[in-house]
C-alpha cells in the first residue's frame, strides 16, 4: 500500500510501516510542513496514497466519504506520544488486513478500530 504520513505522525513510522511492505512518504519529505489541510489532502490524493493522521480536521466522514479517496486513517489515542503511536500502529499493521482499507475511512483508538467502507452501488 502507498501511504503518506501527516507531519503529526512520528517519522520512525516510515521504517516501521516499510517493514510490512508498504511504500511510505511523509508530508515533511514532500516539503509540505505547515501546509494547510486541503494542500496535504490533495498531495495524498494526487500520489494515490492512504493518509495517516491525528488531525481532527480530517474527522468529518461527510467530507471524506469512503470510496471518494484513496483512504484515510485517523489515529485518536488518549496518550498520543510518539512511542504510543508507533506501538499502536505497529500492532494494527501486524494484526489487521490494512490492504482492505483502501478507499476506506478508518479510525483507530486505544481500544477500537472502526472501518467505514464505500457503499455498494448495487
């Protein structure tokens, strides 16, 4: 899976997720640090990348409807330090079929993973 990490995600997630065979780049690597959310979103979409972020501006499922984008994972941890984020996402990517999350809106919390999939048009 092609993934883009928002600037609010620890950089060491790049190597962590690459260990699982994913192609990862970051907002920072692309020179988009401090860019507004629409710019970050458009960059992820142009590159066909699944965006991973903690930014609540991406939490409105009406704006980011499943099936209208390449995928969005919103991480919402109670204690969202760098170590906790890396540990949680490592566990998620080890145990879940994240490839099936393409075009989905996914929320990961301390105790739950919610996956909103595109509606079938049949």
